[in-house]
């Protein structure tokens, strides 16, 4: 059991309480391992994939993965790590995100040992007496021990009552599915511990908590998040995954090798010792594409990257259109590359727009009749014919 626990806690994963996972494994029966996912965006990011792929390890050892889709809690909004009250999502928005993410989630996990539940099953029907009973299980002082709540409190930033309810609702999920183990990001630690207290109150054996390190985004500093724009989506096109992986700062490479790849620990150590710089990034980028798209797609993505960024050639297959508009800022708006002409001019001013490989420096530039390859940033191309 000790070897299994070490395998499941490898790569910097931590547990609460210490030794709790090994004790659960020592029972010798399949465990119910819960992972809650609030669908609040359209893509499953590589950050999400870290606990998801660890949940797959539990499945491979014979345990049942209980994937809790937080269609109810997503409408409340997880306050973890937030410095301000977040916008609440509508039920329709959440359903859109559920539909967008489901295939990617199921592509990571083994359907044979998987139980999928929506927490609207038990949270939706709750009556006011149920809510009051749940709220009576924790004090405001306990909630203010949580670092993000405490910081906002001392800085006189608003904390809504609904945010206080979120940890209770998430904790009640563990009671509802009778979780033996809960898996998630280290930023969920407070919620996990609270869930243990709720389980004990309900007469259940409290869960063991397995916390995953947070994968930083492509900016190398903040955690990966779609709201920060620093994410890599597992379902993105291979060329997009490869290009984003190649943009990761060198300082973040050890974290990516450790958390983004499914390799033995010895192989990860060897890569970090023997490879460096561009060679290591290329290996990482190929491996990430191959993980969800296969080796052929990885090879094509690398070739496309070299064509566009090493040899500075435009992609072979890029969208084309024609226009009677000559003013470049208006063309960028037409293409959907800018929200307004002012936005377009800001992109030009920031040296983000190229025409046939040459950086545009004139914010007021107009194009003569002809065909041109426009480029915005590193990865967006369009062949435009001005009539």
C-alpha cells in the first residue's frame, strides 16, 4: 500500500491528513475517488488535466472515479483565490460550458470505472431548512480563517454570503457521493478539510484529501486560467498546443515536465538533466500534442511551427476572403481581429500586425488593390484580396 500511495502522490502532490491515503488503500477494497469540476469556461485546460490524469491513475489501480460536474456550484462561483466577488453564471451559460467540456473530460478518464454525477441532483432540491442546517455546521470565524476571505476582510473588500456558502456546498458534494478520497488543486485545501467535517457530522468516515500542485500558465507566473488568457486547452488544434508550449518561459519548464507529461519520474529527471532550452521545449510540445492528438499530428504541428516561426513562412492552409475596404484598421475589424478601429490601431502600434511578413508601423495604413497575407501576433493569418 505504501508503494501505491507514493505512486499516487508523486510529482509534488500532497495529502491531508498525512498517511490518510495509505490507510484508505489498506482496506483492500475499491475506493470512491471524487473530483469536482465546475464548468465555467469552454475548454479543459492543461491545468485541469493535472488532477484529471491523476484520477486516471486511481482508476488504473482499480478504484472508482466519481466525477462531480458542478452545474449547481458553477452558478454560485468558486471564490478560491479571488480578490473580489465574481460574476455569477446563468444556468444556460453553465450548460453551454458542460457541453463544451464533456468530451475532453471523458477522453482523459476510463469510462469503465467512472461515475458521473451533477451536483444539481442534491443541491437543487434543497429546502430552506436544509440550507440552514448546512449553514449551522460552520462558523463565520472558521470561514474567515481561509486566506482569501481573510485578506478581503482586512482590506474591507466585499465578501457576499453566497461566497461563504460555496465551501459548504462543495463539501456537501462529498457527503452526497460518500467520497473516500477527494482529488483537486492545492487551492481547494480549505474546501476539502471542511468537507471532512461535514462527512463526520453526517456519520461518514472522513475522506482523504489529495491536493495537486497548480500548473502555471504560459506566462510562467500566474496559475493557468482561461480568465488570464495564459492557458493551453487539451482540445485545441495541434498547431495551437505546440505553439503555446514553445512560448513557455524557461523558468516554468521543470513544472511542465513534472506536471504536464505522463512519464516515469526517472525519465522526467533525465530530461531535465540532459535537455535544456529549445530542445526541451520541443520535446515538451511534441509530447503534449501527442498525448491528445497522436504522433502524426505532433510531427505535423512541429513542421508547421518551423515553417511559420523558423523559416518565417505563412501556413499553407490559411483562410481567404476579399473586401472592398482599403483602410487596414477597418479590415482588421472585418476579420474579427479587433473589436473596434481603436483596438485595431492599438495592435498596429504594438507591432502586432504584419503584411506579407513586414511589420506595419503606420496606424492609418491603407492597402492598394491586390492580395496580401495579413498576420496578427504569432499564430493568426489571413489572405485578403483588396478590390
